[in-house]
């Protein structure tokens, strides 16, 4: 699969989230998240801070899981990697 196709997966997820939340809520919590990669069973996205990562995981876990299930990817996880952090494994969490 080409990288642009992979990025379209994240764009599709964002479009679905946009349909489920208020515009200001979407702007506040999702505009700073960027696509990194899609390995099939894991979509990795960059977030700008640990606080943003925690908030999105805590408050949007069910929405994101439902969207992935609707995409026929119920076993795919979303990994939120905090940009600029040296040890990703320690600071990246999976949904």
C-alpha cells in the first residue's frame, strides 16, 4: 500500500470523528494530531504533548474503536506517539 493511501486511513478516521463531535471540540483535540504510519494492525499518529495524548485516549477511546470497527479493522490499535520524546516506547500508548 502506498504511503498516501495509508495517510488516507487517518484522514478517513478524522472525517468520522468530525461527524461525531462539535467543531470546536474537534479543532481543540484533533487538529494537532498527525499521521505517522499504518502497519495494518497498528496506526501510529503523532501528538504534540503528553496531555493531549492522555485526553484523547481517555475521552475518545470508544469513538475511535467504533470507527475502526466500522472500517472492518476491529483489531487495529491506534498508537499515540508524543512528538519530540526520546524514548517512544515509554511515552507512546496504544488505544
